[in-house]
């Protein structure tokens, strides 16, 4: 298989009480797994695509043949987005940014509280399924949303951090209360990993 489901880097219960075990099991083992298997099915028809990284596929969707472009956009996006998502979370996180990203957030948004408020409000308003992102754009941090599994990479933007607001990410625990999930999520953000992505995005 060209693409593989990465193992969850911690236990299913590790992000409790903010993200529950049942959600983590379904989200990783069923949802993410399905994106990987559908992506593999799509690239099977064009084996040269399987030699590229999923990020490279998403950065240049025009280079993907017409008959599988939609499948690569949706399932390649789903694979890349979720792989990042597991990595930028961790148990026992501090809840507060550290290092260079902390400084940049202060510079571009005034304070971490102001940044969180804007991110949460913007992402809460994403209609239907999608993602909220922190990206590096024109020499500063910016908050954007994408529908479905669209990746910022396809718009030439490097994701630094992203939160999944598909209902499958929060509905079992938070039901329809997306803003409550968004507020709780900051408790599990792995700022060391976010700092690594910030460094890459600036290059
Ligand atoms: Mn998801």
C-alpha cells in the first residue's frame, strides 16, 4: 500500500477528559483509516502518484489526473490533516503556548486570549464540516478555515496548527456544542510540535 495509517502517538484515553476514548477510537481507527484506504484505492489507478508524499499531492492537485483528483483532494486531505492533528495534541499539555510561536501570537494577535477567541469564533462559524487553521501568510500568522478535508497546502499555505470541526470530532461528548469543544481543545495542544511546524512554515 502506498499510504499507511500512522499509529496514534498515545493511548485512546490519553486526552480525557477533553477528548473522550470512544471519539478517539472511532476518529483514528475508522475515519482516518477510511481516508487512507480510499486514498490508496484512488492512487492504485495511477501508481506514479503513490511515489509522492501526500503533502506533495495536495500542493499540486492540478498534477493529479482528473479521474482521481476529487478522491485525492478529499482522502489525501483527510490523511494529511489527521496525521497532523494527532501529532499536535498530547496528554498533560500546559494549555499555554511556548517559544517562538508564543511570541508571534502575541505580536500578531495581541495576546493568546485574543488569538484563541478569534480562532474559536472563526472556526465555530465554519458551515458544516471542515477545519480551522493557523497558517503563515505574507510574513504573519493568519486564521483560515477550509470546508470538508481541504488542506491549506492546496492554497499554497503551510498549516501550523489545525482543529477538526467535523461532527465526528466532538459529537459523542459535546453533541451540538461545537464552541465548547473548541474551548476545551486548547488543553491538549502540543506546543512543541506546533513550534516545529511554525519553523517549517517560515522557510
Ligand atoms: Mn476528523
